[in-house]
């Protein structure tokens, strides 16, 4: 009798195991997240990990990030948006303009002297893309957009205060538009990835670099560069890069309504503002190192700043022509981008 009772209990337990819905482990949705920087980067530590922790907490552990830094899923940074569109990754973070000419309308935020801060610029970029450039991101679901903290100029030995001081100097350029900007200012642009900058300056391959403060610490540029040329606080910087955090639409659509809500609550304008504000915060600590090393800081005077802005007008005009050639209205788009920057900076 006892044995029969035991068999019945085992049978009931087995039935329950089969009939009960999948347990916590099978309820978890794992998101493959890919980007091109190492795990030590500010983006990985201060943006991506907190975002992943937040969606995990708000989903009760049902959303989980499996992160692939440094292009561990293969390919190149320029291919990341194609990879998320094709489902190689579920979410990617990248610079769209690594694919030159593909994101012309969104590229307006990389024109010279546009944004004053990443916090304001990132919100303006989000709203602008929603209104004007969603077609350039077709096949992806944008979660948020942002700018980095803005390029300043860092020199190995040269001291640059005026356009005349800059003329003929070789500077690392960050992008296609960045190269045009440096050319307009009289410098000689040399496009190269950020990791190549320290050695290039040390060996005088270039005289300096157009690069944001945010990345100087990782490459110890405060030690290699003795002088820094900056725009004054409250003035737009000479160059920015745009970034996107994008998801595969099919992966998003397969989520339950509850999990979609978690993603939605950590996307959009508010998330763009948070990412931008976080990037702005990196400037202070990085610049402090250069101050403590008693490096030289040359801040453009108001009169000199106006000269630099004037010198770059043709960069804007060339961009307008490119947009028009593709069927867009370059003047209207540039006007809208500037209006949005004013909205979020003021």
C-alpha cells in the first residue's frame, strides 16, 4: 500500500512537471548586444552595463544582455547596423557615419560648430531623426541616439590660438565631415582610428588630433599632448560624432507586451538625454588630468571663434548640395537641426 501511494505521488509530480509552464530559466529572453569598444571603455561601463542592469531589474530578470564587445561577433564597426538588421545581433551600438554617404540626413549633427553639449545635442538628434531621417535607419528599431562630448584639438607640441597657427598642421580627423572641417580651417586632415592617435602624435606622423576629451584618458593623451585648443564654455564645438543604439525589429516584435514596455521605457528621448548627459560628464575628469599636468590651454576668443565658424561655411553648403542631390531639402533640414539644438540647449 505504501509503495502504491509512493508511485501515485511520483506520477502526480511528473505530471505537474510536464504541465507547468516553463520555469524561470526558459522565461528569460537573452539579447545579444554587440559594439566595437573594449569592456574598459566608458560606453561599456557607464552606458551599456547600467542600461542592461536596468532592463533586467524592471523585467523581473526576464530580459538579459549577452554582450559581445570589440566586434566579437565578427565584421567591422561599419557593418554593425547591417548586422542588427539581419539578426546577427539583437542590439548594436555604433557610429552610423562609419558608412560614408549612407546617413547623409542624420549626418547634419556632425557639421562644424553645431552642438554645445551632448545632453542637448542628443535630444535634438533623437527628435530630428524621428521627424526627418527614419528612412536612413530602415530595418532597425532605434532605441536611443546620442552625441559624444564633442571634439577639441590636442597637440603634441604646437600651440594653436588662431587660424594662422593651425594652417598646414596635420591633424587626426574623426570622419568624412570632420576631414572637411579641418580642411576648411586650413589644417591637413589625416583620418585614422582613435587607437592609432597616441603613436602617431608621439612619432610626429601628425601634429595633433581632433578628438573628444572622453577618450583622451584611455590613450594617455594628456601625457603625450602638451597643448589643447578649445572653444569657450557655451560655444559649439568644432566637431561631434553621432551614435545609435538600435535593435532588431523582429526580436522586439517577438517580446511579450510586458517586455516590450520595459524596452520602450528605456528608449526614446529620455534615454537619449541620459546617454548624452553621461558622455558630457566624462569631460570633467579627463580634462582635470591635463590641468594637473600643467598643460597649456588655448581657448578661442570670441573674435577668433567667429573666424573659425565663418571659415567652415562651405562645409555646410557642400552638405546641403549632397542632400539636395539625393532629393532632400538640405536648407530646411539644416534649419530644423539648428532649431532643435536651440530648443534643447536653451
